[in-house]
């Protein structure tokens, strides 16, 4: 899938390759494609990111990566819960929605972090820097007609702007999705 960057983003040094610094307002987007809707399948999203400053004063929960909006019938989303910063993942499907928070806090420390959130059968989980949290919940099919967004959801004041650098994002759908999304992640 092709990713287009817009707004005030700037190139940044990544772990092993160029990365994107999502300055306000900026975002990356890929047009809607049914391949990005997991429906009822196993799926996972991995992001490698760095936050260089304290996030405790942020007024919202900035988006690392998402497909769909809160009011849509289906949504998947990885966001930052500000200071002490942690990763939250939202799974919204035809049966219910569930917000899962990682067990790792303080990811706004200037270091690189790897977060993977996933669904396998009736279990959802988030793993940050090797520490996993999971919950038994069947959210149902997750499908929407929205574009995939990284770093924000719009170039407006209501963007939920991610104030950091993304070096890697991978979406995998189907058997083995969790491992597949992490395989090429820089270390």
C-alpha cells in the first residue's frame, strides 16, 4: 500500500533507516483498501516510535496509527495515553469495542520503543518492548471504509497529532499476523 505524507512532517533519523517526525499538523495516509480491514480474521499492527519529550501536558490521546473513527461501525487504532506515557489500543467491531492499555509506561523517554497490538481468535493484546497484556473479548468483525492514517487523523486542530517519530509501521492480517507484523521491525 502506498503511504502519502502531508503537512508539517519532516525527515528524521530512524534506527536503521529514515523515519518521519510528525510535527503539528501532519499525517501519513493510505487510501481505503479492503485488504486493511481484518473483518473477523487474526490481525496485528506493529509500530516503532520515539517520543523526545514529556507528554503529560497533552490535551488528547495522539494517534500513532488508525483505520476508522470512533463513530464508525468498525475501528482499529493505536494511540498514546499521555504521561506517564503508555500505549492504548482500541478494537471496535460488530459485537463490542474494547480499549486495552499496555503494561509499560514512560515511553516518552527519548528511547526507541516497539509496540504490537493484535487479535487472535477471541483474545486481544498489546505488547510494548516485550511486555504483553491481553484480554479475552470477542469484538466481532472490524470493517470500515476509511483511509489508514499515521501520526494524526486530519490536518486540522482536531487531529490527535502524534508528537514523535515513527520509524516503522506494519499491518498484517491472517494466520501468524502478530509475528508477520514484527518480522522486519528495526531493532
